C-alpha cells in the first residue's frame, strides 16, 4: 500500500510541475514571427517538382540502367564447345556425321570393337611404376618384435599357453576378495 501512496504522490507532484510549466506566456513577438514566416512562404513562387537536381539524378540512373542492360544482352554469345564422344563398349551407337559438312567427314571415329585409349597423367604413371607388387610392403622386424620372438623361442609351450588363457571371472573375484581380506588384517 505504501508503494501505491508513493506512486500517487509522485504523479501528483509531476502533474503540478507540468501545469506550472505550461502556464508560462510565450515570449513577446513569437506570434508575429510565425505569421511573418507564413506570409513569406506564401509570397514565394513554388519550385516545380521536377527541379534540375531531380533531372540530373534521373538521367544518371537511366544511363546506368542502359549500360547494365547493354552489357547483359549485347555481349557476344559464347558458342558451346563440341565434344567428341567415344563409346566404352562396342555396342554403342556411333553418331552419324552431317552429310553436307566436310569437317564432319574429316573426323575419324573408332571402328566398332576397338577400345578407346586412356592416357594416364604423368604423375599417375609414375605412381603406378613405383608401386610395390605386394601390399603392405614387407619390412624387417622391429626391435620389439625381435625380443618377442626370442622370448617365445626360450619359453616352454605350457607357460605360454597358461599366459594366453583368459582368466576365469570367478577366480579373479576370489583373488580380489583374498587381497582385500589380507589388506584388512592388522600387521604385526
């Protein structure tokens, strides 16, 4: 409730200050100055809406539009490149040359049954030439591999098999229980 009372007091204070502010008389001569300006504006002839400034702006816009349109539509048309199609398999239909064209008769087309020659790029040829015949390329044993081979040669088979055997989960659980009980016993 006190907030509402404070807000009401603030509103009343603001209203009284605005009422005092608007009750002030205008400065002397304000009305005369406004009327003089209105009369001057009425006496001056109105400039036409198409002033020189608008004419120059319109001419520049029209010139830009003409230049853009001429660049788009009047540039020489690019002719599509003619591509010679060679079929990969002998049953393909061969394109027939135009009977009136000398250039078409000068072109050579592969005879049916011939395979087109595919020329690899020089980099691809080098890569194919340097490629080993076996993948992955056989290499000598590393130091760790040599140590493992020496260990396997000296260790009995039964021991190796025992090490390879997967631990039984029950045995592993019993081992951890024994370890915990041993750790819980007081030391002497």
